[in-house]
């Protein structure tokens, strides 16, 4: 028990120290997610200001500050809080003889770095795409995912507006994805993480970007806007589930972009009863009847 308690405490302390050092510029700039998130957000927001897709949408759109708070809460505060629990889980699996190496399907350690990063990016994106489908398909998951779909005006910060329970849903499957790759992240994995943040911000931004022919590979704001559409096509529980890549939706038939005006209504049926405050939204989903 002492090992688990120490592991729990050390993980939280380590996460707090790393975040604080990031704020003080005491970590390498290329691994500084605190200022990296701020820099990416400012650049994408500037693009929204200069090249607005929906020109009648305010620069400080509806829930702009709420979404900004969500960004830092989910990316840093909750990540610190949950780090101890994941450390305890890893220790538990280790005691049961379950290690990353025991589940590995391929060992990337001898591959060129560019190949490691490419496979790492592809596998993690597919895992997140699959998890995203589960969040829509099953009512228990959907009740928490509603927070992300409560956005009524799309903007870059909506990218990280999601219920804290989603961290718990995504993390185990993402960890499993890493484990099948030999249980490690490439040395330059920060490149993948920053690319994913940038694409995610762009997908939610108020800019019209489709990437041309690459739209069949890379997710984009036009495609993702329809993921948030209020009126879904009949018989479908969701569309355009892509995170960084759109290719999975095209392969498995979840793609849907009937037009590109950007004027569609966002949200979901019954949203008028959905909480509007951060506290109300983050405590939502734990009662029956909130599907």
C-alpha cells in the first residue's frame, strides 16, 4: 500500500512541478506545453480575426471566456489531478505482470525517428477517432460528451471544451495504443502533440479551411462544423468523428458535408435544459435521465 500511496503523491507532485517550471520557462521551449498552447491559440485566434468565415460572429464569441478556462482546466489542472490515479493503475498492472512490452505488437525503437513519429501519430489518432465514436454511440458516454457539443458559436477554444470525464475515457485507450507500439513515446513526440493541438484548434476555428485535395486525409473546420450540427442526418448518431485526420471517416462512411456556408445551427436536441455554467457542466452526467 505504501508503494501505491507514494506513487500517487509523487505523480501529482511531479506533474505540478513540471507545469510550474513550464510557466517559469525552466523547461526546453519545444516541450513547454503551457506557452505552446498559448502561442497556438493566439495565432489561430488572429486567423479568425483576419479571415472570419462567419463574419457576423463576434471576435469574443458566445462563451469565449468559458472555453478559454476549459482549455487550461483540462490541459493542465485536471491532468495534474488525475496523474496520481494513472500512476497507481500502472503500478497495479506491473504487479500483475502486465507490462507495456508484454502487449507490444511492434517495436519502433530501431526505426528512423520520422517513421516512429508517423506511426505514433497515426495509431493515436485512430484510437482517439474510435473513442470519439463511442462517446456518441453509447448514452452513458454521450451524457458527458454533451459538454463539448453545447457550443453554440464555434471558435478555436471550443477544441478543449469537454467534460473532465473524457480524460478518463480517452487516456486508457491512448495508453493501450502506446503499449502496442512497444510502450514508449518517440523522443520527439512533442512534435506530434503540438501538431495535434494546432489541427484541433484550426478544426474549431471560425475560418474556412478545407486543405484542398488533402481534405480526404486531414480534418478541417468545414468538416468538423458539421460534426456539431444540431440536426443530424436521419438514422445517424453522429458524423465526421475525425480528430486530426479525416481519412477514417471517409474509409468507414462517417463523412458528411452537404454544403459549406458555415451558417448551420449547432448543438443538440434538449440543450435548453443543459447547464450554462462551468460548475453545472462539469457536474453534469452523473444522474439518470441526463442522456
